[in-house]
C-alpha cells in the first residue's frame, strides 16, 4: 500500500536518508528500528510531508505523494511529544482534524464520541491537556490521529515517554487497537523490545540506509549483516577464514577462538575468503562434560563472569585463545550441585544450524 | 543552612525604599490641602477635583490615550510579523540590517530619534506635500517605529520556547497554513502579543522627548503638558495625576498577576 | 524531539513576503531619518523655513551642484565647549551606570536567591515603577530633594542638619535620577542571568571550604558577566543622550548632551549644528550599540 522508492534526504551535504526503498502492506504494524541519528525520524517526516525529499518517491495506494503537503495526505502522525493543543479541550483536540474536513457538526460529535470511547477517555472529554497524565495524553494524541480514519498512521517513538509499567500495558493496547481498526501503522523507535513486540515486520535502519527488512523472527534469527545482528539482542560475533565447503556447509578456521567451526551456508564460498559468523548466547549449551560433537560446534573455556538472574544465568566464558563468548542458559534444575560456578572449566557447544553467516 | 547575609538584605531594603519613596511621597502630598510641600494643610481632594475641570489636561490625556492605543496595536502587529519572520524564515534577505534596525531603537537616545524623525517629516513635506502639519499622525508614526522593537523582543522570547510541533500537528490533521496560523500560532503567541501591546501602550503614553520633536500646533500630549508645568517646580495637581496613574497601574498589574497565577495553579 | 528543521515552505513564502511591510516601515521611519540628519549636518543655517540650506542645487538645466559644508563639524571641534559636553555626558552616564550596577547587582542576587513564590513578588515590585510614567517618577524627586522638600524638612526637624542640603539642580540629583530611573533595566538582565546559575551549589561549596567571598569572586561574578554587560549597556547607552533627568533635576552647570541638543534645536534654532552634534553622538555610540546587539543575538540563540 505504501511504496517508498529510492527516497533520499540530505541537509546541506549531510546525508540523512540514503536511497531507501520499502514496501509496506495494508493493515501491517510495521516498525522502523534504529539508534538515534540513523535517519528514521527524517524518513518518518518525509512520509508525513514535513520534509521535502532530495530524491525518490513516496506512493500511497499508487498515488504519488512525494510533493504533497501534510494537510493533503491520507497520513496522520502521532508526535513523540503528543503535540496536543493546550488551549483546546480533549474533545476539541480530537475534533480538530474533522473540522478541517468540514464535516457536519453532528457527524463530528458522533465520531469524536466513538473514538474517545475506543481509547477509554469518554469521561475526560472536557478537560484541557495540561490536566491529564502522560498515558492519557498519549491516548488523546492517538484518538486525534485515528478519528480521521487515515490510510496510514505514523507513530514517533510512541512508548518512549512512558514509564515501564505503562509501557508494557500500552504496547498491547496499541497492538490490539491496530488489529481492531485494521489501519496500517508505522512505528519509529530505537527500542528493539518495542519493535519486536509490536511489529509484524521490522526494518532495521542504520546511517540512512535500510540494513534489513523482515519479521521479528527473521531479523532476530537470520540477520544478514553485522549491524542488524548486534543491534537486536545480544550476540557473539566471530571472524574466520573459509577452509572448505561441502553439501551446503562451510567450514572455517577462526584464529580468534583457536577453533575450526562449521556453518550452514547455501553459497559456495572459496577457500581463503574471510567470513564473519555469529551465534546467539541462548543457542549455546554450557556444560562441564564434553558434549557429543555431531552436527555441533564445540569449544572449551573457563567461566570468567557469571550473572545470576533467577530464571536464567548469563556466563562469560574465556576460551584458551583469550576470546570471550557470552552464553545464556535457563536455570532448569533446582539442585545446586549441578550449577556452574566461576573458574569452572566448561564446554560450549551449539548446533551448526544455529550458526549465523553474516554477509557484511 | 543558608546564612542570611545582613548586608544583602540591607541593600535590598534600601533599593526598594529608593524605588518607592518618591512614589509614596507624591501620593501622600496629592492629598495635601496646602500647595507647599513643607506644610501639611490637612487632608483634601481639591487637586483631584481641579483635574476634572482642567480642560487642557483632559484633552491632552485623551489625545495621549488615542495615540497610545493606535500605535500599540499597529506596533504589535508589525512587531509580531518581524519576530515570526526572523525566527522562522531560513534565508531572509537583509537579515543583518533588519536585526540592527530592530535592536538599535531599544537603546537609541530619544533625542536622536526625535530629531531625526522631525527632519524626515519636514523633508517629506517639502517633497510630497505630506505631512502638511505635524500632529497626532506624526506622533503615532514615531511611536509605532520605536515600539516595534520592544514587541519584537517580547514575541521572540516566546517563540524561542514555543513548541513548533503543535503547528506541524495541526497541518498533519488537515489544517492549511492560514488556518493553522489562526487556530494554533496566534493562541500560542497571545500572552506575548498582549504583553507586547501593553509595553508599547505604556511607552507611547509616557513618551516626552520624541513627541515634543515631531508634534505640531494643537497636538499636545499629556507628557508634554506635564513637562511644561513641572519645569516650574512642584504642582499639586500633577501629584493628583500621578496618584491616579499609580492606582491604575497597581490595579492592572495585580489583576494580571492574579490571572496568570490562577491559570498556572489550575494547570498544576 | 525531532532535530530536523521545523519550517515548512508555505510558512516561509508567506512570511518572506509579509515581512516587507514592517521592513519598509523601518527603512523609511528609522533608517532614512539618520541619513537625513547626516545630510543636514553638512548644510548651512539660513533664515527660512526650514532653517537650513538644501543639499542639491537645482538650476534651469537640472542638477547644478552640491552645497555642503564642514563648517558645522569644524565649529564643534573648534569650540571646546561641545567637546567638554560630550565628555561630561559620557562621564556622567558611566558613573550613573556604575552606581546603578552597585545597587542593582546585590538586589538582583538577593531576589534570585529567594524561594520561587517570593521571587515573583519581589520582581513584580521592581517592575511596577516602570509601568508608572518615567516623567512623573523623575518629577517626584523634585518634591523630595528640594531645599524645602520632604527630605530636608525631615532632617531639619530631627535636628540632624541645621541648614538645608542642596540636593536638587546639581549633578548629585542627576546621578540619583539615573540610578533610580534605570534600576529596573539593570536588575532584569542581571536577575535572568543569576537565576539560571544554581546558587545553592555555590552556597554548598562555600560551606565546604571555599570562603564565601572567594567563591563569589571566582565563580558567580564571572558567570554573571553576560547579565552585567547587558544591564550596563542597557543603562549606559540611553543615559548618554538622556534629556528628561538633567532637564528636571540638573542645574545650570550640569552638562549633558541631551539637554544641549534640545536647547540647540528649540532655542537657538541652529539645526545644522544640532544635526552635527547628533551625528557625533551617534558615532560615539555605534560601538556600544553593536556590542549590545551582539549580546542580544547571543542571548536569543542560547535560549532556543
């Protein structure tokens, strides 16, 4: 429904957004994830119409909206600061967009009431924004944007200003709301947990470019490059050199670990080619006894650090080569005698299939 | 654990006493039945009564008020426009010159402004025939010119802290730029516009030097009249006027303070 | 908050066009007059209406020539009188500014250290006189300072003095007038700078070891410099050309250029000389005015 083609924006020579192309489907809850300065906010503002792109196109339902001003787009933005009009009541705030559409007064009142009921703010309709809590203000901002039934709703860091408890609650409320209304949502955020929980698809952005687009599972389990791999969740990154490949598997030698490892890789890579691989901490099994090496990569080391979280433990294991790998394990057993302690010699092993080949 | 500095408190008290001593003395003596400051002739309101019968004074007062209202309104409109342009337009042609023309009136000695404007009006009269006689119109123009700078300062200060995403939100919701200006920008700027107007109003009402230079026969403003009278010394009816103005100012300022405080209290 | 530039083209276009109105207004009614004064300062006084000669001489075949003279300026420089007056004005304005600072700084400091509620009230009390007519407040001092005025009356009746003090129609009264009238202009910029400093921290540091006076001189004073400069310029520049205060409170020997200009203009009707004096005064003040503008711009940028 939304097609972004080669969109770019530069400010006096500084490139904020570089040739971004994305397709967003109708009814999706799409997230654009990236750290501050990666260009995601600029991209959002170009979608909303507040920045003129330096190049590229934005098409909404096939109509070219690249040059259209914000008041002519079927797009609404929920600002990070909510931007509620302080001199208007909640009801007037929500009604503003409809008044600009010149709808009959009765219809406006009906739709405003409907929307306020949806976000559970009916009792606060006559209040001014400065008398509302942060969570309530956000719901007004949401109601105000959604009452116009836009084709696309953009949300700028929607959960950033909320405290932790409220954030968790709101996450599910947002997702439910989106599902109920069927509106296409695009959320811009730097918080990976937020993106993973809310979104049906995520685009990870870095330095003005899209690093990867995929479902949360795809982005987490199958990152295509270093940036995405290390941005989302914890990860161990290992550099190595290809030594050979056969039957969909590539063998490589990692000097940093002083070990030979295998990774599943469809491409046939020539020997001598450098390759970076990664493995998630939770995919590694830690044990004091030597594990079965079939279809697994195995290395040996000593536990240097241990973080006990009750439900899980995080280990930092130092290998003979000096490199450190992170491992996280669920504490499945209650018995203390089986737990691993500092300075224990341990074996780390993980399935070859769990090894992630990174292309860049 | 704050040690109260006696010195600081003493100096502050002295300062406030200095500020209010002359005001207090004028108020007290406005009720003095006797003309002389040294003699207390008993409580009397005769000077207030004589004000009501002083036609020249009343005429001058009305003239000053008329000029003040007009010049304050025009200065606020033009000044607000200047402040908006300076704050928002990225590449403004002649920004440097404009910036200078806006800051200079704040400190320029009034003698120079008055003299220069008079010469302008004279030159204009000989070149295009207007203004044939100087008076209320020329005074108003002069007042607008220097008041503008003060309005710009006040409005700019407000613009610096205003949340611009509000106007973006309005546009996002379908408001065209003109609608957004009246729906959002003006209400947000209203406090600054009001204080700017009040400032321009007070400056105009109080101006002596510039009015003296650019005025003409028949147009005597209140300050001009008062100055002519007080050059000769203390005049009791001037005490009465001062007290009236003090009263009005106190009422106005207290009201304003109460209103803003109530608004702030309900917002908290 | 988004760090991208907030302005959208529709605003800019309209504003750019609309701002031409005030721009032209200022060019016509603020800038052009200065050019005219400059022109007249090169003219000769004539018995006519207006009492100065025209710059351009028009003849039957168009522009014949330019009639200008430096006589007015050379008169100013020849006659030491004007030089003395200008210097006197600068000196009196400077002394008045310093006195105003000496009183205003402690007051601003005091107010800035009060709890927020009281601060508002105290600040209001400083600003209130400003809304009362400047002219009337200066006038009010006449009643107080006169030989038969309130203060002398009080001191005489209390037996503290036996002869009335001459406090009026002299330089003392003018200094008093300057300090009194410009005090709010000094206090406000000082207060806004001091208020931004966290004075509690300084108190804590002082209690911990650094002697109070040392902490003040080493830390507070330098940090409040922008406020000091702003306040001083806001007082000094207009005080140089001040008319009302010397006219009402000063004596025959109070030499201030504002009064001289007035007399030169209204009394002796020598407009070319009056213009030349204005030009010289302006030239003297240009540097401080530019400095003030620079400070204003910096202040504005800091607050955005």
